[in-house]
C-alpha cells in the first residue's frame, strides 16, 4: 500500500474514533472515552496507553513533515506551485508560520544530527526538540570548528536535555567551553565575545499581542546597550515617597522603550517615503457613513506590527501623534484621505516645557526629552490642543494616567494638578489634589508654590 494511502487510512480511522455520538450513531471510541471517563480508574490503562501512542504519532508526524518540507524545496515544488519557499507551501495548508518555519529548519538541519534522527524516526523526539538541537548545532558551529565526530558528540550532548530551552542554554555553555583560544599571531583573529558577525536578535509577537525577543551581542555592542539603559533604569519614588513598585526587569523594559522613543524622535534617522518620521502605525475605525455595514469589519483599533489594542492604548498614542484621516467603505477600501494634523505644535511644546520642566507627575521629573504631551480632556472628546489642556508626562506616567484611574487637570493657577485613583472601598473619601513635580513643596498651603 502506498504511503499516502496508509496515512489517509490512519487519518480516517482517527476521525471516526473522534466522532461525537448522535441519534443515528453511538460515536467513536475516543470521543466516548473523552466524554465520560471512569473516575475510579477503570479507564486508566486505555487513556495512558493511547496518550503514549498518540505522542509517538505526533512526533513521527513532525519528523515526517520536516523531511517532506526539505524534500519539497530540493525538488523545486514551491516554484511549480507559484510560491517562494517550502514554508509558504505549509502556510497554504493552514499551518501556522511559526510551525512552518520550524519544519523547514528541522528538515534542513537533519543531516547534521544523524544519530538524533534515528530516534526521531521511531517517534522518540518531538519536532520542537529537533529544532532546538539543530539550532544549537548551528550556534556552536559558528563559534567553534566542528568536525564530524565533534558534531555527533555535540548532538548527543544536546539531545540529553529535557526541554528546548535547556538545549539552547547547553549549546551556549558548550560554545563557551569549546571556544578556541585566540591566536595572537593572527592579526585578523577576533575573539568570539568581540565578533559582531555573530550578533543575533529575534522578535516574536505572540497570540496575546505582546512581543518577546532574545539578544546575542558582541561585547562592545552589549556595553553600549548597557550604557544606554543604565541611567534610565534607576528607581523612581512614588508621589508619597514610597519605593518604585517596578521590578528591575520592568525598569529595564521601560528604559528600552524610552531609548526606542528617543530614537524615533530623532531627525537624523532613516525615514519612510516623503521624509516622514513615523512612530507607530495605528488604524482606528470610526462609525460613519453606512452604519448598516458596521458589522462587516472590525471596530477594534490595531497597530501595524502587533495587532489589536485597547482604547487605553489608543488614547495613549493619540495624545502625541500625527494623524491622517482615511475614510474606508464597508469592504475596508479607502474612499478619501484627509489632511494630516499635528496635535501639539512646536510652539506649544516649548511653552509646555517652560511650564512643566519635565514629567509633571508628582515625584518624577524625568527630563523634557523623555516626555509626551498629554491632553487632560482628550482631543477626541472635544479637548483643545492648548497649554491649558496639555501636560508633559514621561511614557511610564502617561500610561499610568490612561490605565489606572489617576486624574490630571489644569488648575486655576494654570498649572497641572493630579488626583489619585478613586478608592472603591471608600468612594466618598476626599482625594486631595497634588501639585505637579515642578511645583512640589513639603506643604499643601495655597501660597507654598507661588
């Protein structure tokens, strides 16, 4: 029987076993077992053995798909299917991009780990582990000369690890242990730690919209990164003098965000067509035109790279952004493009800088160059773009205002004032207004900051 027929027959049998019960049929064995398993242990053996065998099947399927993906590329199948790569073929089959790239990497690296593939072909190694081992061999191979025997030894050592993360860590350890001493007589020799050709960075946006990444940098670039982040990582006391509630990791992430925003504000960096300096691309749907078609497309705002975002983030971005109005029809096709409007002009910005002298949030005072211009009454709700409706906030406290219930308003003295979030346990408790950071004193007396 041809292999395609064998796989088809197995898939059909599994589909039948998973079919739910109906009035006309009792349902498949697996479906019945999943729907009402014995709670006293009668089905333990069946459940356990089935899980073991299905694990083998899943592992074998991953190994087979990896091999077929590599074979498809070598056979020229993608070009005949009018796509660029074997990965694109998998995507057309409905496989997620991450899994498609994993199959392609594993298939390409299979020849570097023949011993591991022997176990993989019996269903003993999941494809995620194979992928990690392949990447680990590549990682070490870029830093250490590997002959056939040493590569086999490396694959064996990596295959002993429990998880892909363990494989990655062990590969880094072995790369350091095996790194050859630098030949001081060779003027072109560069230590591994100082070789920028080995630099790598990954950025992955997850299903929840958050972005995670990894860095592998040479010593000089790492030093420069630490120098850029270090002064921005210092704890900032709360308005009442209590310690900064952020962890070191959170402060480091906030510092990186500030470095990125400072770069995006720079006038000397590369721009898109037309010399525009974009910070982010955000599409905000509005209800206009034919309201009957409102349900035909998403009504949720979305960022260009990381996808849907909440109204709080929309307000955060719109506080300091250039906007371009684009009217779409019910099929999301552009009908009309309006004129771009700057929400805060250069002149108004200078006036805010003179008044607030940095982040106005009580107890902060971060430098002017770190701040956004925030509308006390949102522009989308009729708030004016004027000095009596705007305040400078660093990104951390700008986010606090939008997401945590803190209030900011311009007082009778034409300076920013703040109120803490409403205490739900004591909703009638008076919330004392707090002066902006530039006007802090040890007393709340009206004349203290005059």
